[in-house]
C-alpha cells in the first residue's frame, strides 16, 4: 500500500457506468461536492471484461475526473457510495505535468468555497 505522503499533487480518475444519465449524475455530484475540479462524460464506449467467470461486452459511459491528490480518498468513498455497480471501476493515475495555471485552478476548485 502506498504511503499517504506519496500522493500525487493532482490525479486523473476514471469510472464507467451503464448509462448517460447515471454518468452525468455522478459527474455533477462529485463536482458539486468539490471533490473534483472537472468531470467529463463521454460515450458510449464498449467495455470487454470478465465478470462471474464470463467474458462480457457492454455499452458504458466514461466519466473522467481531475482532482487534487489529497481529495482522492474522499472522491473514491463518494463514488463507491453513489455508484450503481457492485464493484465500480475507480482508477486514479497521477498527473505528471501540464499547464501550471490549470493545475493550480484544479487544486483550488477542490477546496471549500470561501
């Protein structure tokens, strides 16, 4: 398990869901809660995966979220609570670079409003 002190400053988090309305609901929910600065919904996509010993192919919608690294735990907990899947995909990857102004904005938007 990673040391909490090793958390990246900013992360990109992805999840999928089975419909556009649910994807938009999740995106709005995490943005309103200031758990992310931005959430983008795209799809439909086709996901191939193994579930209950069977290979499946289903249409899904992708939600990509950008957040501060120190908000990842709260974001993950929120997604687990609000997601319709039994075992939702929640994957985070560190953001290694980008526009300094955008990354500052990203962190600022995940803080409580003044």
